[in-house]
C-alpha cells in the first residue's frame, strides 16, 4: 500500500462504534427521508414501504459481498480494487469512477438542501432562493472539507456529535408518530405488497430511488485502512448500519403515508419532514425535524467526502489517475490533494446549480442519476465477491447462501434496476448518470496506455488470501492488554 510519498493513511484511528456511526451517517437517515420521500412517492405512490423493503433484501446481499471482500483485501479503494482483481481492471476502474462521480454530484445534491434548510430556520421565503441556497450550502460544504482535511480523528468526533443529536430527534419522532391520533389515511398492509407497482418499470424506478436511501454505508470499506481490525469491523459496521436505517426509513415512510395526504406530500417536496413534524407536534415539531435534516445533511457530506477522497487516494496510489492524488499530508495523514481536487470540482458544480432552477428539480434529477451509478458499482461488487470465493462456496450451506446466492441476488437486482430504469428517467438524469460513467473511459485509456501496474493485477482469491491472513498478525490489531488512545470511542 505505497503512496507517492511512501506515507499511508493513519491506521487504528476508528474503533468499532465509530465505524457503525459512520455507516449510519453515510446513509443519512434524515436527509434521505427529506430529499427522497416525495420523489419516491411520485414514482410508486403509497408503495414506498414496499420499495424500501424489497430493495433492502438484495442490498443486504451487497453488504455481505463487501464484508467478505473486505476480509481478504483491505484497501481504501474498496470496490475499485476488488472488482479490478476479480473481474477485470477496466471494470474495476469504472466501478471506482462511478463512486467518485456519484459522490461529487452528491456534494451539490446534498449541500443545496443544507443551504435551503438553514435559510428556512431564518425566513421561510429565503429557502426558495436557489442561488442563495447554493451559497449557504457551499459554506457548509467547505466547513466539512476542512474537517475531513484535519484527519480521521477530528472527523469521527464531529460525526459523533452531529449523528448523535440527529438520532435522538428521529427516534423521538418515531415514538411520537406512533402515539399520534390524527391521520390522513388508514394504515394498510398492502403498502408492503408487490402488486402496488405499475409493472416492472415502476418497480425498477422505485428500487433505484430506494437504493439512494441506503447508499453510503460502504464508507466503512473506504475507511478500512484507518480502522482497527478492519477485516472484521468494516463488514460488521455496515451490516448493523443498514439494519438500523432500514427500520428508520420504514417507520418514517409509513408515518408519512398515514399522517399526510398525497397533495401535502407532493407540495412539500424536500420539506416533507418539516410538514410531518408540524403535523405531529405543531409549532415546534417542524423546526426540530429541520434541525435533524440539517445535521444529517452535513454529516453525510462528511462521510461522502471521506469516500470519494479515499477512492481518489487509492487511484492516485495505483497511478490510474494523477499520482499527486496519492499524496498524504505529513501532519494530518489525509490525502490532501484528493480533498482539494474534490473541493474545486464541487465548487464549480455549485456555480452551475445556482443557475439551474429549483432545488426540488435538481434533487430529483441528481437522485436518479446517482441511483444509476450506485446500482452499477454495487452490482459489480456482488459478482466480484462470488468470483473471489468461488473455491469455497460449496463447502457448506452457509457459504453457499451468504457468500454466493445472496450476493448474486443483490448483484442481479442492482444491474436489473439499472437496465430497466433507463427508459423511465429524464434526459437530464440519463445525461448525468450515463455521461458520468462514459467520462471515466478517458482516464482509463490514458493510464492504461501509460502502463499502470493496476492493469496487471494479482488475482484476488479467498483461499490464498485467508491462508496468508491467518499466517500473519494483522497490522491493525493492537497488543493484547493495551488500549490505543487514538480511538474516539470503542466497544
């Protein structure tokens, strides 16, 4: 794991609890609900709970794939490394590129609501001003950029505060929604049924939006080089994080269906949680949920920055992108060139967003475009796990189900949703989603011709990798009886 300066990322910064917090914050419960609930309702109506449920099952297959691949290859590039070493380096690079492009688009898609929500706490009329929202959102983005630049230790401490307050507010409102007596619609178990979708195209559209809800838990894999006992911790944290946010997403989506009318949901758009909060607790509830969404948005900007900069760091280290991206700051042990590059690209996109129209329209197109790229690189990771573990799949039923069939189901689902939704998305969403992927072919061909070693990989095989791991002491495991004071928290 050499860098261009022979300096790596700082190991043993994150403990188990820290990594679980990162997984939850990466999925951004409050932000995902605020930004995407109205979009999901527009696509599938009252079948939102079903879309989240039926996307969660294959998504867990992808989580299992990441956990198993992380056991045999600890790499900040995660899927970029795994897919390249199992399927083909070209697919591996495009997998990493898809994450980088999706995350960079998200910098704007996430920061705009942060700006809009901040303005709404001051004056509701200001929130509709897109240029002003873009400016305030850029301020939040730059603040998180500086936190990420300051190192993983500072990052996790900021994350614990933001996500802790967010979770307290959300859990409080889940309990309040259960006790609330008013309702716009009677609860109906058919909201979880498959027959509420309008054919395969409607189901695929809902699945792609639901994938955006869950996206972000894989930040644990991109932080693996900085995590204690990461071969075990990264996968466990992702599994716990996805399970937790699934319950939150279902609870709030059902609450929206019950307590708000279709007209209220459509009119609310990205402010749907504020409207829900007002319904549950008039006068104060809306403001509290706006605070939760704001904290969630800023928190997920931080985790997304971690993902994209660690991916770029791995690519720079492998010289599949400019080698300068693999430089690590001498004091903070962070990939400072990658952080600066992402910051510059995102700020240019902020300028474009300021003139692009309403926040709600930008969010709708961005969510769909990001969903395409998520489905692409998650689908490839599921196949990579099956290929890497092919020699051990038939040794037990557990191996076959958890290591083969479930990841393969997740992969097939993601790639099917990708293909099926192409005919349903707007031209803008398709241009961003597919155009972003095709753009990655340019650096791929340039650095392939330059002869990067990444394009001559050592094949990733679970049998050999696990045997090698068992024969040596992991570098990330501290001595028995000692406690590393670098951890902000740990179990």
